[in-house]
C-alpha cells in the first residue's frame, strides 16, 4: 500500500513534468518547421496537454483495466470544466473573444451526446471506439483548417504570445520532444500500477479511481496551462485549452482505450451519475462562455465559484457512493 502510494505520487510528479517538456519540445519543433503560431497553439499545445490522459488510458487498457481508462476520460472532463475553469475564473475572470473557441463549444456538446449514446447500452465496442478515433482525426483536421486560415481571430494573438514562451534551439526541442514522450510512458505505467493496486486494496472500483485520483493527476497540466494563460491575459487560449482537451478526452482517450480493450460491461453509474454531471458542466460552461443575447462571452468569479462548488459536490457524491457500496 505504501509503495503503491509512493508510485502514484512519483508517477504524477513525473507525468506533469514530462508533459510540460513534451509540449515545450513539440511547440518549439513545430515553430522551427515554420508552422503558424495559431496552428501550434490549437493543435500542438492542445494535443500535448491531453497527452497524459491518452497515455495513461492506453496503458490502463493494455494492462486489462479499461474501466480505469473510461473513468479517466470522463473524470478529466469533469475536472477540466469544474475545477480548472472554475478556479481560473475565480482568480482571473475569463473573457471569450475568439470565434474559433465559440465554434468549438457546441461541437464539444455534440461529442458529449454522441459518447453518451455509445455508453447507453452498457458497452463500448471496438467499432464504436474506432468511430470515436475517426472523430478525433476529424477534429484535428478541422483545427488545422482553422489554424491555417484564422489569422484574424482573437485566438491568434494569444497563440503568438504562447508559442513565444516555448522558444528553444532545434536540437534541444527534438530532444525534449522524444524524452518527454518516453517519460510520459514510464510515468503512466508507474501511475496506473499504483492506482490499480490501491483500488484493489481498498475494494474500490477501477472506475472510481479513474474518476478521482487519476483524472485529477492527469489534468494537472491543463490546470497549470490554463491558470498561467489567464494570468498572462491569454483568455481565449485558457478556455480553448480546456475545450480542446475535453474533445480529445472523449474522442481519443476513450477511443484508444476501447480500441485496445473493448469495454463490454460499463457500470450503470456511468450513465446514472458521471456522464450527466459531465454534460451538465459542459452545458453550463457553454452558457457562461458563449455570450448569449449579444453580450461578450465571459466566465466571471461567481460563475467560476459555482463550477468549483459543483465539482466538490460531485466528488462528495462519489465518496458517499463508495461508502454505500462498502
């Protein structure tokens, strides 16, 4: 138990650090290749901040723990929306000017509904997983299209400033790109082993561990990136990181896990508790950020506080369900 706890702590620390190095290396390498800043900000940085969830879920599926992978996908979206956006808005209200981000918000809602339809029958088949992965590549293609033609969007200025912070020599950039990815894999294996060991020791389901400990840990890069971006005034990057990450989580994280190991027995709690909470938080973020009735989109401190309260209430619900099951 002690060794497993140390494995989780060490895995989280190495995961966050390696994800940061991976993003730095990928962004700098793309910049040296002449890729536009907006494209780097939308695709490279967005993909990089979701890399921990993808690698952890792949490792969990490979080791026969697909429920943990599914919990990680759903839990990470709940953490991103409730905790990451909530805490960020409490400290720095988030102004939303980018039309690209506003177009991504309804797409995220549609993806959430599609994922729910797939989970509804209590299984995620390999075919459904490949459909999710096809959607992931479709979103990447759409982001590349917007990144190549969206120079006048408000997101472009934020992306230019963000990409400038990843400047480094090409050799060093390639080194961190490769080393960061290798360390992501190593830290993910350590983390998954520790999480599964503790879950079995406590008699807690892999789903619950994925929804809580693993989801919170793999979302730490998003929390750091979002808070830092908002404090630097890069509000559209701050929200765009979370929206993009949430799309990647449902399409790629769940898709990769299901493609490796189909999930024939999704627990009923997923559709009774976890997916509705994720959908509710996503809809709340949409209403707050979109700017209905002609007003500029803005997530203020009160709204951020409400998102955090909802996140805390959900986790209290999870704890109560564990004790009730025990």
